[in-house]
C-alpha cells in the first residue's frame, strides 16, 4: 500500500532526514519531491523562519511480490505423463542399486508432473544440509523426466518426509522470531536460505498484522529480515 508524507526542515537535507526518520526507512526506499526549496525566498520573507517541505512516498517492494508470485503450471497430456514416469522409473531402477538396502520409491503422476517419494531411514546423505542435496537430485530427476518431451516436466521429490518436517520447523521459527520482533521492537535477520525456504517464511507471516518480511542480499547469501510493520 502506498504511503506518502510531507516532511519539513530548515534545509532540503534536513527535511529529507526528518522524513526518513518518520518512515523508518533508508533513502533508496522512497521517492522524494521538493515542494518548497530554501533557495526560493522573497525579499519580504527573508526574516521569516526558513522552512523547506518535501513530499516522500514509499516505493513499492516489487522484489518481494515477485518472489512469492506462484509460477504458472505446465499441464502434461496422458501420453507425456506416461513418458515422464517411464523416464524416471528407468533411472530410479538403476540408482536404487547404489542406495542402502531396502530403499523403496513410489512415483505418482498427474497433469502437473511427477511426485517421487523415496523411503529409507539411512538416506540422510541424499538429503544433505538443509535439503541442498535433495533439491539438486530433484533437478536431476526433472531433467530426466523431460527427456523426449517438448515441455518442462515438474518433479517434486521427497525423502523420508523431510519436506513436511522442514516446513514445520521453518513455520515455528517464523512465529518465534515474529514474537521476538514484536517484544523488542527490533528487526531480526535470519540466516541465508534457499528460495523455497524463504517462501515458507514469507507465507507464514503474510497475514501477521504486526510484522513484515523482506528478502535482502544476493544468492546464495540471500536472507529474510523480519521487522515491525510501519
């Protein structure tokens, strides 16, 4: 939502600084328009107190809106679903030979793509730190599923229910940090996260009327800052 204020000062810089303090943002977050300049003073007003007015409008945060915007789902025909499933099944039959004994997998297909679930309690190495290996493996499966198919095939991979557990952990973290921000009235920076993890935090706190979330930095060190709503 757009927010505009009028700020005053003895100079343009002072008026801007006063406005930034009021909005509690940095200069790059606002559009500034000088309404009354200190240089434009008539002879008759020379003895009057000098006042400069500037109009300051918060810029729209397009970055965050883009980040949580849902992607368009590509639909597959039944023939494409069958082909994608066959591609992944052939690959999994080979890779499972290299995995711990009693490892099993299930493939569910529909018009949106494939869901692959791998089960074995000894697959921590295939999940990796914060799911990094799991998501890399998911990308590989997606590429394999799309072989000889003109469309990109979406593959969702889960191992031993890791994703549900991780989502619950992140949602609990979001709520805990939000309470800390409300109590201390100070923003909190979270550690760097992958895009899918940041999306969970953003979504969890989207309806919170007291705090807001913002992603800062560049990949792979992009992180979320949770702060009080202005």
